[in-house]
């Protein structure tokens, strides 16, 4: 290893070892045991100190010659720099002053411990008590940081607060079942009061200007270049979106025509949904479908499947039902010893009394084959399991590049159609309609973050072009406001996979398994980086 390579490795080690030492909650999130039971410091002094370290790391990174690094090191260099730049931008624009995410942070880390409780109940109970004890301190500090809450984010915070009571009831039930202790009631009551004070403090403060969630054209352009790995201008991104909307829309109209004249995709899919009769337990159906999807992809020799991982296909807890419409996935931490993911299924039919109402709710899961392929195998779960096993330690934590992980899941959905994994004409139609939705996401994400669209205009766009209800469109757009560049990453990433497939499978003759395994072998990084530094070395 050259001196430059050693300097680079030392820079990574020094930065992240210090970061996880000083931010225990982040350490827990990635699966390091050193931070269990503690939240991060949430003071302006701590944030400024971390910002100074980021700036220093960026300056030192600029002294490292990329030509002296290996291909794998260059991939880490790009990912490290991208993370530092994004975090610097967020601090400089004062996101900590606008985003009242404190309650979500508390609930998120308590949820992680509840998950741990499935196989390590004593350790989880101990950590939960420590977190509950630290909640008043953390939320009091976090509330002082928020000086001008962004109105959309404040609304999201309010919804989380409304659900926190049910959440703490679930925590109380877990502690009751795992060695209840006398202080538990006091700890839970104090955490509940801390959430109430946090909520009330945020609600009393003057709102930021409308549209303050937008990062602006310059920052969005940088993220497209660095986080998505694309050399497109903002105008070219919009041109790609409009072209794809026209192309996919044409495919959708052609597919609809096969069902009869003047039939919309909504009518066709709704008709199939209302005639679908899922028998028995919905959770059992998801588990059976997941096994069948795995079997068919293995038979198609589409990719290598991991060994030693675990996937829990389980019902959404009551306190999470308001944030998960049908299904979702939670990956294991990069350094968790047990690589167990959670595939959440939201069976709202269980809350209904009549058989007709139960059936109506369960019919909302029509198309669960695509959901399984997207969230579990070979989608998110398989991809993150491979990423978490990467031999380069810090590669595993560079997991924020949605252009890869969401591009991969849409690629999996497309393979379901191309390989005959799903045969239902209505499901193929739904896959096309979902593709059109992801194309429109590019437009909405771009216009929201550059200030071309207000929140209301973005909601109306989704209603007009995709037939969404106002509630569904609003929920979608609420998420877009806090994740600039991520919504557009879905379809742009899917296009990147298709571009590489054409180059490597159709032109060079790679088998499909080789292509997919190659894509998965680098972690969660933009496809263009993988192409530049990984194409000739595997």
C-alpha cells in the first residue's frame, strides 16, 4: 500500500471512529454496540463541532491524489466526499433550525430496540430503559435547536406526536413482558411529557417562510452530479422526465387498449382488485408469495442469493400503521452481527369487524407479488445484505445513494415482467402505471427543490397526472420535501441499470446473473461510479 493509500485509509478511520464515538445513536444505527441506550448530543455547540470536523476532512481529502488510490479506494473517496458535502450544505442552510424531527428520532431508536427484543429481550429492555431516561434531555436540547420550523415538517412532527402515545403503550407492554421494574412507569411518563413539551415548543414558534424546504437549483445540481452520479443539467433532467413520461405513457395506453376501448388503468386494476379474493391470513399470503418469488428468480438464474441472512415478514405494529400504507422494509445495520431485515405488512383488515370490510382492506394489497420483489427478494433486502457484507468496512455505511437502491428495486420489478415471474396482465399494467408515477416524481422533485412548484402545486400535479387522491398526493409530496434528489432517483436509477444492461448483456454478452451480481458487489453507490472504477476489475 502506497503512502497516499495509507493516508486515505487513516483519514476514513479517524473521521468515522471519532464520529461514532461522539454520536452514540448513529453508532447504534449502523450496528455498533458502543452507543447502545444513548441519544446523540443535540446542542448547537455539538453540531458546530461536527461541522468543523467535516470541513477539516474535506480539506484533507483535497490533498489526496485520486491517481494514487486503488479503484475501490476511489469509490470510497467519492462516497465520503459526497456525504461530507451534503451534511455541510444542510448545516449551512440551517436545516437543524427548521426540521422538528426529535420525536421521530426517539421513536425510531426505541423501535430498533423493540426489534432487537425478538431475540435479545434482556439487552433490548436494558437499552430501552436507558433511552427512556435520556429522552427528556435529548428532546429539550432538540427543541432549542428548532427556531423556525418549516410548515410541512411541523405537520409531520404533529402526526408523529399524535401516534407517540400508542407507541409508548407498546413499549410499556414489552417491558411488562420482559422483567417489569418499578421505575418503568416513571420513565415512560417522563418520556411522554418530554414529547408533549417538544411538540408544544415547536408549535409556539414562528414558521419559516413557505417553501423553505427547497434546497435551490445550485445545491440540487450538485446532488444530481455527486449523489446520483449523473452529468445532467437540471434542464436535461426535466427533458429526460418528459421523454420518459411520453414513452411509458404510450406503453401504458397500448397495454390498456388490450382490455377494451376507453378503459383507464385505474378502472382495469380496480376491477381486478375487486375480483381478487385473498383467502386466509394476509401475512401468511405474503410469506408464501415471498417464497414463490425467490423460487422463480432462482430458477431463472437471475442473481446469486445470499446465505446466513434472515428476513422477518411481520405485521406492522399499531403505532406504525399511520406511516406505512401497505408494506415497507427496514434493513439491518451494516455492522449488525445478525443480518435480519424486517418486511412490514400493514393488514388494516384486522381492525375491521365485518367480513366485507376486512376483505376490502386486504384487497388493497392486490399486486403483492411486485411488492415482495421490491421490498424483499431480490429487492431491498437482498441488495442491503450484499452491501453490508462488503469487505471494505466503511463502504457499508455509504448507503444513501437512492439512485442505486431504488433503481435496483425498479429493475427487480421490470425483471418480474421480463422473466415471466408475474403473468397477470393486470399486474403488468400496474407495473407500468407505477413506472409512470416514478417518472412524474422526477418532475415534482425537481420543481419542488428549485422553487418552481409550491407544495400545493406539487400535490395538484400528482392528482392531475396520476389520479391520486389529495391525501395520497399530499403524503407523497410531504416526503419529497425532506429528501431532495431521492424521489427522482427511482426512475433515473432504473434507466442507469437499463443502460448498463444494454452495454454489458446485450452487447458484451454477459449472462444476466453475472450482470446483477456485478452490480450488487460494490455496495450502494451510483451506477456511473461502478462503471468507471469497477467495470474492468471484476
